[in-house]
């Protein structure tokens, strides 16, 4: 059987952007086998917006229930993976939208290079939130920036060997990407290909200030060479449904 692809999109509000992100996933040259959208305690109208789409593949909507955990990014990723079935996992921030050829290029690279385990985009092209309602061919490119460490394609077995992302970082901002990258490097090598779009004005409306407690968790884990988080995963309540 051919390998399958699950796309996991984490979102906290900015629901119109998430809807368009899912639309463009379904317009990709390589169609995902499923798209899992995790509403990380944002407003509930996200589900209704996703229902407006003409579905070309399976869409799963999950929501993390109260009490709200701000910056529950690691937990949202863990939930998306737990609900997924794909051999390859495309984990994406909602304001990072793939070029239509990215999935095909990345999976081709993984299949031809079994020593590689994670593929990120080489770059991201900046677009305005005002443009993305239009067909992608009409998006104006406003600049470029480097890859996002939270948006990538990963072999499923690597995620499972690491027992998920460390939810001790949740509730505060910062250092979670550094920890996850360090842990992934104990299992595999990385490479890059292709491009994503980055939606300006697309970040969630929460302060992006690196937290001192997360800094200490990261350095303690690195010093002790921890691979599996001692906190376990899915430390919250959630619902999900197939739309």
C-alpha cells in the first residue's frame, strides 16, 4: 500500500485564515488522506467555517475544552497526531500555508532518502491576509522569510518514538520548538525543500515573549538528555468529529 499523509493544523482564532489553509491543502498536487484541524481553545465558529468548504478529502475537527490553556501548542500537536492515521505527518501553524507542490516534493525526498526523517520548507513567501480570499494565483508576494520550525513533514514513527511533544511547555510561550528539534535530532536527520506562504497579520493575538520557566525546562531536558516528557500527553479534555 502507498504511504499516507495526514495534515495537522493547530489554530487559536484567526479562523478565516485556517479555513483558507484547509482549502489550499485540498488544492495541493498531492492530496492529503486527511486534514485534522485542532481548535486550541479558540472561538467555536471555526467548525462552521470549515463546514462551508467543499470537501475533497476527510476533515477531522477537534477542539480542546475548558479550562483554557494558553499556548497549548504542544498539546494541540499531540492531539492531532493521536487522531491521525498517516505514515507521514504534516504539522502546520495555521498562518503557514503550503505551496501546492510542497507535499509531493517533501514526500518524494523522504521516500528517496530513508535516512531523512523531517522536511521543512526552504523559505516562506509573505502574503497579506487581505489577499488570501482570492485564488492563490492572485496572491501578491510581499517578501520572504526563513522556514518555521513548527511547520514540517515528519515520519510518523519518529513522533511515536519520542512519545509526543512535551506539554510542560504549555501555558507559556517559548522554547518548545528548540526542545522538540533537539529531541527529533536524536532519532533522525533533517532536510528542506519547497516553499510555504506566510500570512502577515496572521499570528494569534497573544504576547510572544519567551518565558523564563520554559527556558529552564528546555535547558534541564537538554542537560539530562531527556527524550520522553515526564508529563505524559493529552493533559486536557477534548472533543472531535469528522465533518
